C-alpha cells in the first residue's frame, strides 16, 4: 500500500490491517452505542449493529471507479502484490475495532452492556471498500468466521463470477450491487477498469439461483442516472435472471469523495425510492416488506415471513 494512500485512510479514521485490509467504524455502530438507533440491516435482517465488524480484505483492490462511490479513488489495484493470512486479517481487524471503540466506554450516553458486546463482534460485513472477491483466500476467511460463530455478509459488484462459484464456504448473506440497468449506463456510471465487466455481471446473475445461501440484489439509485421509469423494465429483467431472496432499492447519499463527482441533486428522496420499489415489486411478483426512510431504502421479497438472523 502506498504511503500517500495510507495517510489518506488514516486521516479518515480507517484502521489499516496488514498489506491490503482495513476496518472502519460504521456510522450505525456509533448510533447504536450512543443513541440505541439501529442500522437498517438490523431492522431488516436482525443482525446487531453494535456487534458488526465493518471491514475489507481489499482496501484498494477494485475494478470499478464508480461515480457515486464515497471512497477515495486513484490508488486502485486489480491484483495483490502480497497476500496476508486470513486468520491474521480477522484477528487484527477485531483488535483494531476494539481500539476504535475504546473511547465510547467513558461516554455517559453509551450503554455499558452494549459496549462489552461490541468488543466481541459476531457479524462481519465484508463491504467497506474495494472488491472483496479479488482477495484469493476469501473462503478461508469465512470458514474461520463460521468456526467462531461470526455471521458473514459479503457485498460484491458481481464482476468476479468464478470467485463466487468456487467460494467455499459461501457467506451467510450475499449482496450483489446492480447499479446499472444496462451496459451503456454501466460504462458511464461504474467506470469499469476491465473490458468485460458487464458480461461478468450477467454471469453472476445467472449463477445466483444455484448458490446455497441468502441472496440480495442491491440497486443503488442515483437521480438522473438510473432511477427513471424507462429503466424499470431493464432492472426487472436483470432481477428475474438472479431470482434473489431479497432486493434492496437504496438511494445514493451525497457523502465523501462522491461529492467531487456528483451533486446533491443526484440524491433521490425516500418517496422516489419507495415508488421505484413498489413498481419493481409489482413487476416481479415480490412484496415491499419493510422500509427505512432515514436510510432511503426499502426491502422487497417473495416471502412474506422474514428469515431473520435473530430468530
């Protein structure tokens, strides 16, 4: 990792792990500890916000330069020069997270019971930055998590179907971010660094129904780019291929480095997200089960009974 990049990340309060991994406290970790406000993933799926470890094994390895991404861009690599051991990555990530939450203990607003639990994370959100499936030992990382009773969520951009096909074990929940309704929008909005990214994404969608895990399609919706009525048909076609358990239409948020590439007018309202979600659900035979206006997200599913992790 280049020194300039490390300095940028550390200034943004990332904890650097080894050669290519990182940890950062989620906004909802703070909200949970100080104000008992939960992440939408807790509302939807039952995971505990204060026990979630938000990390990545590929902090600057990514094959997209998405315009809406809030992360710093410019240091992207598509390959690993040195590969760290998965157990080291997990142990060090937990160690760093413990350091990052140390100061909460002395805050009168912080639940001491929650703080103790937060020091023993039972949920790993592999989604912080980069493209996690580029890390070649991801399956080993998830296997270690399973042995320690740590639930695993993986978020991928879908450009590495071979890695997903060979991933053993699979995460407990697999998110595929489908932000473009077609190849033309994909090239402009995701700025791929690979020539066959769209074709790989279609392969991933075709693979999803065969994977024995909970699958989620996340549509990050950006005003003037992918949320208009003319794109609903395209998204419907893509979702029919994937046949996921859940679909999350979620609004882009004007934060971080995305402010250099987007404007606040690109951030859709929750009402427009909900309208989009209802239309998509009707097209697919899904139902709109839940919503979180503060996160500009709705949850669609074919099943009306939620299979939550806390049940």
